[in-house]
C-alpha cells in the first residue's frame, strides 16, 4: 500500500538554500517523507543528503527542467499518493503537510492542492572592505502582484464548483496565479498526464491548464504556506532575460483567448516584467 505524501526536492548544482529547504520539510508538524532528486550529482550533494538523512535519487542524462520534474514526480509517485515537487531555493511553513492532508481527507477527488505564499527576496551586498553577504527580505501580503493573484484565484474558493473544467481554467485566463512550488498533485489520479508541455517557462501554467481538463478538484488555501525565494540565479529571472517567458506566455494566452486579445494581454504583461524582482512567482 502506498504512503500518503512525499516531498521530492529537485536539486540542481550547488544551491546555498537547499539545506534550509530540506530542513523546513523535515520540521513539518505532520511528518512526510522527504527525498532529493537530481541530474547533477556531486560529492557535496551526497554529503548533504547523508547529513540530513534524506535519500538521494540521481537521473542519468542531460539536465532539463521538464525531465527533472518528471523524474521527481515518478520517483515519489511510485510509493506515495500525493507528491509535492519542492524547489530547492524555497522554504515551507511547518503546517504545509497538515493543511494538505486535511483537505485531501475532505475532498477525496482533489487532484491539485496549492496555497498562498510570501516572497523571500535575497540580494547580495558588499561591506566597505568588499566582503559579500546576503540580505533576506520577506515581502508580505500587501504586495500588489500577490494581491492581484489572490483575486485571480478567488473562484477556487467556491469549493462545490472547483471540480468543473470551466472554473479551473477560468482561474488561468489572465496568467498563472498558482505558485508552482506550493502545489501538491495526486499521483494516482494524474499518473503520466504530467508536464507534457515543452515550454521552458510556461511548463507549470500549461500543466495546470491540462490538469484542469481532467476529472478532479483544485483546492487552494489562502494561507502563506510557502516562502518563495527570488534571487539572481532563479530560473524565472533567466527566462525573462532571454525572452523565453514572453514567447511562452503569448502561446498560452492564445490557447485561452482570440489572437487579438492574447496580444493585448501580452502588451500589459511585458510592462509587468519589471516587477519580477519584487514578487513574481512562476515556476
């Protein structure tokens, strides 16, 4: 018989925040299994996994966001019904699993669980003698982009209707307001119908779009159960800088709107890219 829930942490390279992420998962008020999955094995990562008493699973082949996520999904899903693909830079609230399992018990048809989040902005600064040091700033619910995304998720509060395809997809029509690392997915209900997109940036948005067309309920808890970290090495920021984000989002809008409306929405989205450093959460 499968266990209830696992966190599968996707580790890449040598993240200075990975240990903090894993420790936040191991400190959950309701314990879940924690594992690390990687396509970039190293002695450093092996030692850290051993020190934290966490199993390490290695994927052979070239690193790829989609393939790394699928590897974590399948590895955890072999033995667990509910899988959270955790991002190595983030920090989870100690009651994340507690809320997840409570809602899973209340809604047996739940395919996706998500939560609100706070943004943890990490910037590198220098002292007068040139010594570098990180500064962590936690942004609160007053932040504009987060408030807008909360409004976009408003329909998901209508729980009796949150299993309807039209409602789930309507939440995604103006962008993806669901923070990817806050999500837990029901492996036994979804199976191989995960991360089928080839979009380098909109992978999580298109995945939710496809899952919304399947039977099952989306549940979003408007409590900040995740601290989503923004820093210069983040994948989202890199996507913005090499314009992949713009191309992927336009294609997604074209799935949800007529061409003219999709282009109009992208006009405003491009202007909003400058707010990334404040409080973006995509992927």
